[in-house]
């Protein structure tokens, strides 16, 4: 049989990676990311999508089984990973990665938690598995910009990372890891319809489904299932379908340094990563003016952020929460009108607000070509607000709060976690969760953390 060099490079890397390969800064960033992700999971626990997933998951209780987080209920590894990832993803508050593909790599973390719980894995093994998942997601995103663009949805990379991360914890051989990776890809090509037009509930579930598929692929490979031998480079493989020429595996290997998880962004607002900079600028400028005095709002930014009422009507007149948290016009108008943005900024009343629509009507977004050239290394945005009396106020940023080059401090991350969990669990419980995660590399298994997470 022919060799698929990309598949074999990723499978070999996954098999050989050990905890001793992780730098202290990488270990610390993994723990920070777990804290951010668990905070998002608790914050999204009672959402409609998470409730639906938890309703279905316990009906699948076959061996192997693992915990549905926030509960004492068990489900199969793949269904538990799905239910947990849906809750994590709902608020659109978890991390992001762009280079030039990308998405939300922390959606893979429930795969490691599910497999790790079943295997009674140590904290070190969990940390290693998560770091591996990010290596896969980020490196493939680096070399294949089709993901997260107009070709395929980001779930393709999520499934890859989840399959190898969970497969490593399940003790798969190098060959089995290759089959797991292949099975995660070939039957699971997600369409960008998920993130096109008016966004539905599925927007927050699509990558959870990919995580589920990745875990299921690892389960199949563990039992001896073989996947297609050339998922990337073979005839009718991923590269051919995506119109990608052959990629030298050495190019892929170069992306493993530095560790991908150290290059991710955390979010300061519960909304799409593209909205972070303009939302922050709107809050800054809004402190100095009366919203009723605004004549016009002009935003200069990079191409990915640019839209008009004609090109993306759902962003200029959103009707769902999922569309609103992906809308720069809505986020900017809401920030200016209310002076704050939080998880409660997407009520039906706010989404339908005529006051917000009035502010949106004064807004234009244009591309600054120099900003486009500098993205994704920089997330440049410049906002100018003109008042009815002719006065103007301007502010700009290259690295909005949460960007990897303007990161949340550990204290700010803790505050985010406590704010997300405040209405769901008691502070004492939240503090214990934080303590267990910060000390994860010393723990024997996930049992105490999962018990503490019960809501």
C-alpha cells in the first residue's frame, strides 16, 4: 500500500510525544486553557443546546463509559465528549486560533477528558493529550488554510486533534493512531453552511460533533478498525478535494515549534473572535460620549471582518443569538448603547432592539489593505465616531485584550472563570475547581475534579 506522509507524520508525532517534551510555559498554558474552557462549560451548562445534548447522552450507556460533566451521569466516550463540548462552546467565549486556517481548538478538550476519565489517566497524561490535540489542530491549520474559510468548516481539524488526543490516552499503537486519524477525516467533511447566513443553534454544536467523531474514530481503531490508507494524499483524498498540492511533511513538522497552544487567543467578550477588537474600542469610546449624539461610526479593519447589509444581511439585522454574537455591527451598537458586554447581552429583547438597529444604521465597515496584510499576526482595527456637532473620537488597536500578544493575566483569567460560574455554582466550589486544575500535573486521575464539577 502507498504511504500517506502527512498521516504518518501526525500519527508518529502523537505516539512519540511525551510529557518531558512539554516546556513549563506550555504546561501552564494548558492549565490556563482548561480553566477557561471549564468556565465556559459551566457558564453554558443550562443553555438549550447543552440541555438537549445532556438529555440524549445518558441513553447511551455502554462500556466504555465516562462522566457527563456537571452531573453524576455517565455516557459513552463519544457522546459524553459531545455533550460536554456543546456546553463548553455555547457562549462563544472559549479560545481561538487563526493562522491562516483555524477556529476554536478548546472544543477538543472534552475528548481528552472523556478518554482520560475512562482510562483513569493521570493529570500529566491529560495535559499531554490536550497539548497534542492543539499541536495537530494548529499545525494543520498552518499548512492548510482551507479550514475555517470558504472550503470546509473548522470541525475537520477538531476531529483530527480529538482522534489523536483521545487515541493516545486509549493506548493506541502508532499504526492504530494513523487509522484513527483517517477515520476522523474521510467520513466527516463538515460544510461551511454551519456558519453561513442566519446562524442556528447548530453553530455551537458543529465542532462538538467533530469531537464526538474523533473520539469514535479512536474507539474504532482501538478495536482493530482500519481507516482509508491515504486520507490526505491519495486519490480522492483531502488534498485533492481541497485543491492543495503536495505538502512536504517537513513543513508540517516545523509548525510543532513553538507548541500550538501557546499561540492561541482567549476571549475578553462572549462573541466571535473577529468582534473582539471593535467591541473593545466601542466600549472605550462610548465612555466619552452620549450615544444619542452619534452621527456616524466608521470602522477600518482587515478583510475577514468587512461586511455590508447587502453582503451579510444577518450580521446587520441578526435574529438569533448565534448571529448576534458573530455580528460586529450588533456588538458595537450594543456596547455603545449599554456600556457593557457580557453573557446576558444576547437576550431576545436586545437582539430585537430598535435602538440597536438605529445605531447600526450609522455604521460602516471598510477594509484597510495594510491591516489585511498583517493579519492574522495582528488584529488591527480603527474606529472613528463622529458626533452631530462635528466632533470626532478615534481609537485603534492591533492586539485586543486576550490576543496571544496581549494575553489575559492569570488573575484576569480567574476573574473570567468566577464571573462565568457565579450564577451556577457557589464561589467555594469554583475556587476548589480552580485549585484542582492549577495542580493537575500532580493528580492521579480526574475523579475529584469531576466530582467537584457536579452542579
